[in-house]
C-alpha cells in the first residue's frame, strides 16, 4: 500500500483522556493507521478516513480539548467520525498538523 505521510502524533484516550504518543501512517487509500512505535509491529487502531470521516477540526476549532502539556492549541486535530465518535490528536508543530 502506498504511503502518503508518517510520523509521531499524540492521541487522547477516549476513556481517561490521557495523551499517548503513537506512530501514525496515512496511506493513499485513506487509511490512517496508528501503531505503538515506528516499527509498525503492534497496530493500536485504524481510521478509514475516506469512508468514516465526517469532519476534521484543527487548532482553535478544537474548543473542548486541552492539548498535552507544553503543546500549543494550534497543533490540535479532532477527527469526527460518521458514528459520532471522535479521535483527538496533537501534532508536534502547527506545520505537522496541517
């Protein structure tokens, strides 16, 4: 599968709202897959952006989210899925978020 972009992002857990750093890979088919680390051996989850994503909010649009300590609100991303769930991410920089 063709890779579009990969790198580290912070992901907020849905239950305890803790931030965890994961290795993310965006593939050409629209799959956003996240792993425990860059070896890509242990997949933590997958989002089918092409089919499941309803909206993506960035930066100041993520009003109800507190970024990880030391990170700017401008680095936040909220992926809203068709089933109503959300995946909340934080990039290392504003450029990475874009």
